[in-house]
């Protein structure tokens, strides 16, 4: 996002294959759960944007699961965009657009990507500072069409506390690397969503102590 992070060893790093496609162990573990979540709240047709698509594994799975949506992947890293496009090409799906270079923590991007029916963000907010996270949510809200849906997925604090020893270690390692990053509190995220003019539809408990926030533009 706005600055490059050197993530700690506890972060699930993506590995490249011989054909330059990248794979992340976390994507393999959670993509089915994320597909089920998104399918429960997504429109059947329209435009969908994934912020920080990473390796491209999630968006290819989603495009296959929800073929009525036109999926727009994005990532600020060139190697990730290449991986996304290679995964998309290998999938053979015709509802995946080429990945775009989007830094969603930059104010104003919503003016370019207006009238989007679904915006998805997976496993990013804990890796960026609070002001950047607030900008991502505010701009996503502006980019949504009326009735459009925003889904935020990842690890979060519950009322200021982590929910497992593993999460506590990971959060501490992030904050040791950079005191401005780390797990965001569920109450703060709820407030940012509401301040952006969205309605909070549901907060969903997900596997591995993750949460999903589902919000909708009135």
C-alpha cells in the first residue's frame, strides 16, 4: 500500500512457481470459506473489485464461483499483478479483467472506479497504519454503487484483545516491525464503516479466528 512492508517470518509469504504464478498457503486454506462468505452476500451480476488481490488465487476462485460478476483484480505490486494475470489466464475464465495498479490507501481512487457493485478486501488492514485503513474504507464506500456491498476479511482484535496465543504473537511481531501497524479493533472498524456512510449488515465469525465485516451502501 502506501509503503513497502518487510513482513515478519510469521507472515504467510507467497512462493513463486516456475511459470511466475505465486501461491500463498493462507490462500489455499481460506479461499473456500471466503467464496462461501462472498456468495452469501454478493449480487448475482455487476462489477466486482478486489483490493490487494495478492497472488490472484482468491479472485480466480471467486470468479469461478460467481460467474455473473465481472471481476477486477488489483494490486500495487508488479509481481503480484503478473501472478494474478497468469492465474487468470490458466483458469480460462472470461469474467476476469487484467489486474490494475491500485493503491487503495491513496485518497481519490474512488473517482476512477465508480459504481462498483461489490468490493472485497482480504487480509490487508492489519498490515497498514490506521489512517491508511480508514482511507481504504472511505474510498471503497464512495466507489460503491447504491446498494453495493463491501466485505472486509482478516484478523482483528475483539474489544481490544486478541483471541489466541498465535494471534497475539503475530500482532506483536507486526507492531515490533512497525508500531503503526497491527491488528485493528473490531469496534474501530465498525465505526469507520459507519462514518463512511455505509450500513453494517453483519459481522461474521470466520475460521482461524478471523472476522468478516459486511457493509452496504444505502
